C-alpha cells in the first residue's frame, strides 16, 4: 500500500465515518474516489460547515464535499 492510500474514501460513507477515519489516521483531509477515479477531497472544514448548517452526521459525504 502506498503511504497515501489510507486517505482514500468512497463518496457513499457517512460524515461520522469520515470524522472517525480522520481521527484514526490523524489527517484533516481525505481523498474521495469512485471507481478508482479521483472525485474530490473532503476536508475538516467541509465537515465543520455541514455541522454549522445542521447536516446530520449520518448523512453521506457526497452531500457535503465540493465537486
């Protein structure tokens, strides 16, 4: 495994899962891929904005990251 592959996530994961992964890997950024293709990045700032906008943590990250 390449050193950055642990940052890869699918757009269908939940916000809570993304937060847990960020905490586990000690990163403020995850790389969103779909079908082995880059889709977007998800930052802690994206999650903070979602929380401030009352988006539930059980929502999928596809609803909050920027295309």
